[in-house]
C-alpha cells in the first residue's frame, strides 16, 4: 500500500514539474519574441505635432431622453373593471385608461348630495325663523356652517367618484403596464409608465471652454448614431449653471422626432456645434492615434526608440486631432507603421 502511495506522489510531482517547465517555456518564448521586436529596428513614418488654426466648432455625444415621461399612480382604491390601454398603445391627454369599481363611491356621492340638499333646506327655514327672532344667532350660524361643510363633502365625494375613471395625464405612448382586470388598487398603486417621444431631449456634457460658446435657443445639427446619414435640427433649451464633479456642464437640446418616431429614448446621439471663430491648436494626423479617440495614445520616438504615451484629445476633424496634453511641438511621433510596434521597440524613419 505504501509503495502505491509513493508511486502516486512521484507521478503528481513529475506532472507538476512538467507543467511548470512548459509554462516557463511559453513565457520565455513570449519574452524572446518581444525582445526580438525591440531589438530589430522597425520602419515607420515620422511626423511632428504642429500648431495650426482650428475653428472652435466641436461635437458632443449623449443620450436621447423623452421630453415628457411619468409613472402613473392610482389615486383611488377598488377593483379594476376595465383596462382600455395596453403596452405600446398611443394615448392622448384626458383619454380613459382604466375603469375602477365605483359602487361605493356612487353611494357616498348620493349621500353627500342628500345631506347638502337637506342642509340648504334647513338653512332656509332657520333664516325665516331668525327674521321673527324665533331662534338665536348661534343657531343660524350653525345652519350656515352646516351648508358649507356638506357642500365640501359633496365636492370631495364627486372627486372620489371621478377618480375611479383613470385618464392619461399626458399624451404619449404606454411604455409599461402594471395592472390587469381584477387587480385591486390601493392609493399609490403603480399603473402605467407613459413616455412622450414626439420631441426628445439630447442630453450632453461640455467642458468650460465649450459652454461659453453655447446659448439658449441656438440651433444645432444632431445625428443619431444608429443612422449617421440623417441630420436633425436641434435647439438648445437648457444649460447648467454649475459644473459636475468632473468639471462638465450639462446641456439639453430639444429635437423634434420624425413623423414615424424613428428616434427612441436611450439612443446615442451627436450634436455638432458650428462656431465661426478660429483658434490655435496643437494638431497631429488622426492616423497617428493608437487605441481610438476614447482612449488615445501615440508612439513618441526618442533616440530611435518608440515609447507609448497617453494623450488627451480635444476637437477631432476628419483627418486631424487636437492634442490638449501629452506631447509638445517638435516631438517626433509615429504617423504610420504602429501595427508592428510595442513600447520600447527600435524604429527607423522612412
């Protein structure tokens, strides 16, 4: 038995050693490949960041949000008798959505109506008696007060009955429904989510230099990322007075939806602000960017060695990118040939 255990232990140890050697061999091979890249000079095209004139036009991205949206809550209690609108249906403000059982509310209204009528008749008799000084002023005041109280009770009973007919507070589309026929409602029960996307708000954020170029009422060209071939006219409707913690300012742009409401809340959109003024900017060719505009970097060449350096991009045009920080004028950067580069690789200019 002990012999079998020793044999098993030996096999396990041998397997572990083999796995370790194999892993080390792969790591060494990978390091050797990187070293080979770094030791062999790679041909690349070199350029330099240059200060040029750039107009102050800029773009900003954000999400479309509905102009109006709300969650409709019950203001009554009782059993649902009818549900007239379902998810996806369009509704108009004031249109009937749900009918709730109203027997109790109708009885309350009839009682309140009867009490009010009786209070008015009593007041008429008391006023006749008061003219002959058959009752006290206090009794007359109580009769007048009773009329006001019963009238208020009548108004409240009528409102409670009206609330058994639940109507749409806004025009829009039913985005979600939370009830069915037979459901019992309490005060505050969630009924519907209603959104209006006839007009949308594109919510974007801009920095402190850009917010000074924007005015309320300004016309803006807007594109939806799902179909960048179409342009929509937008109007700036709100500009934040205070920056966020990220030093960005919230801006809202109103966009009229096409007839078929092809734009949907939640879609990504881009606002293009056309500004006639020009300014100086440090520019590099767009093809020199590594990693994309969202997380840009460039290869800076120093003494024949390419070093990857993060940069911060500003305005982006079709073929140029403004560099806000990361490189300086006169530095050598790789314009093309980055596909074969790693940080620290040797390069030669072509």
